[in-house]
C-alpha cells in the first residue's frame, strides 16, 4: 500500500513538475544569441570600416585604437606579448570582438569565420568586450584570481554609426553582494570598493553576460549556477517527487523482505547449557 500510494504521488508531482518547467521556459525572455568571435583587425560592419590598431595613450599606457567609420576611440586593454600582429589572437581571454545574432539552424549565406559584414538580421549586434582586472594588482597573478573585482567594458558598434560604452562588474553571490554594500557604506571606504558598488553587475542569461565569458581565462569560466532557471518555478513538486521516491523504495523494501516465523526463535532444550 505504501509503495502504490508513493507511486501515485510521484506520478502526479512529476507531471506537475514537467508542466511548470515547460510553462517557465515558454514565458522566459532569455537572450538566445549565437556569438561568433571576429579575429581580424579590419573588417566591414553596417557599411562602415572597422579597424583596431595597437597604440599608446597620453600616459604611455597600451591601448587599442578603435576606428568605426569616421569615429575613433581608445580602448585601454592589457598589452599583448607582441604588438601589431595581423590579427587579435594574442588578446584572447582579455578582449574579444563578437558578432551576436539570433540563433539559426544553418549559417547565413555569405558568412565566414572571423569576419563581420552585417547586420543581416534583426537583433544582430557587433560588440567588443574588454576585461579589466582590479587596479594595483598584477593582471597575471593576483589580478587574475580576484574575479569578484573584475570589470567588463561592453562597447557596441551600432548600425547607425554610434559607439556606446558601458561598464559592468562580475556578479557575486547574495552574501557577496551584501558584503560589498556593507563595505561601501562604511566611512572611509576604499575608492575601488565604491566604484564596484556603483557598477551594475552582469545579469545571468543576458547577452552581456554571454559576451563577457569570451574575455575570461578558460580555467576561470564560472560553473553553471544560474538562479533564474526552471528549478525556481517547481515549488512543491520537487520535494513531493523526492519524498515519494523514498516512500516507494521503503514500500518495495518491506514488500520484498523475507518472511519471519510467527513464534520467533525456538526455546533451547530443557537442561541444555551454553
């Protein structure tokens, strides 16, 4: 009886769980874009020439000079081991040029890896994502492991010719976000703490979050820990399914257990000693 009752509860909860997950995925507005890295230093986008060249700013720091049509801007980036190479290969894990477009079953005609000539579809974007490690730390050592203090500059080349720049920080756990807010509220808080507290964290499942992954070291890419997935919508169905499985196993264990004699163990013969 216990096994049959648990089986019925498990069937009902799993059915309800599947319906809730399907409804969540239908109504979720998550970004579903295909990211294609562009490695060439010069290419065409929206009818304008895009060119990226190594250079120095007024303080002698390494920068990338971005030319988009008749616009030019400087991007402060980590200096590669060798400057002025033919492509952007040495910027891997620090800076990436990405073509983001709606996911399609087959590649669009005329496309080739490492190039960008669009936009050829609504919602298509061309962005440059640049990872900035915390100031005062060697980017190759301590700066590379202090992920909670990483900042990501998202530079978008709009089809109309404009260049927009936004700065984000890497998201923390709920406990980490509270700790950052508490540190920023203390008198005499460090300038880098105040800056981090002002920045908007990257939100999971957005195209900005997806783009930031391309500017991260391969070994430091975060594990899948999204909070906004279908599990958050399961409610009572998840524990009900779990407990019903335990009840089913207990019922089957009792049903399959070997029988015992009603009288228990026989009494030893009279006068026998042990």
